[in-house]
């Protein structure tokens, strides 16, 4: 299934170019030219990634990124900001509000596609395609579904990748820094404590029959996933 990409860009020529390039790469593209129409795109089925201009009618990329990160079901959608603003402080500001990457106009379509694929690899694991099962907890990387005793669980994309990593690395202890590298990827601006937040969400998502106890805190070291409670 191809990834859905929301393109938020008010300049029609650039938007059309982006849509053409992405569709040529097999992506499903949704396009928006202003703040209000972009917000209306944050519904089921949600975009898998957002290409976001810095300035457009009705708001800005910064305010829209904050809107995305506030939403319960949209907060984990990765964002790549596209802008003519190349100053370091602007890049930092974009990353601080949740952007995953930042490209300065003009940019190479080939590089943009490479960056999109790199970000999607971080949030849509495909390295191991086999279904994994641990004590009734089943994760299917191809359908991106998690079930507990054959009942579907509602789990966010970051928690999905975290669970995928844990279930393929049983009984090993990982520090927050190691989890950031393995799950979020290198060169990503994420604080260590972000791991704790997603660990709590993961435990809540798989709670039932004691499965939340599989995600264990190892004092002074980090976390491990183990059925030996």
C-alpha cells in the first residue's frame, strides 16, 4: 500500500511540481493551499507524512505543525518543512515544534524523495515482514496491525515501531539513547524523555492480561521487553 502524503503549499507551480514528482514515485498525494483546508485533511485515513510550507494563507507552517502535534491521532505523523528561510534559527524553530526534517528552497526533487523515504522508513518498519507473536500479542508489519488475543489494539505509529523493535529483541536492555537511535533514527532532534512518554503510551496500548508488564523499566539502565515478569 502506497504512503499518503499531504502537500501544504500555496504556490500552485511548486505544489503541482511536488504532486507530479511524488505521484511518479508511487505515493498517494493530497494537496492543500491554505491553513483551513490543510486542517480538514487531518482525518481518516490520515496522511503518512506531511510536506509543509513555512508560510501560506490563514496561518503558518509553525502553527499548523503545532495543530498536528496536538491531535490525538495526528501527533505522530512525520513532517518535513519546505521553506525559503535558510537561517539556522528558523531550522531550529521548525524542529522544536515537531518537524522531522527541513529543506530549503530551491531543492532537488531527487533529494526530497530520498528524504521522504528516509523519514518513512523510521516510522513504517519494513525490515522484518513476518508476523511476530509473543504470548498472544501479535504484530503484523505488513498490515501495520497489532492484536491481543485476536482483538485489535489501537496503537500509534511510534508505539508500533517501538513494540516492533522490542518484540524482535526480547530480554535485552536498551538505554534511552539506544532506543532513540534504533526507533527514531540518528540525526533526529528528540529528547531522551520522549522515550518515557512513548513507553507509557505503549504500556497503556497493550494493557490486558498483564501484557503491559512485558515492557519493563530497568533502573539506571533503560528498558527491556521480556515475558519473564
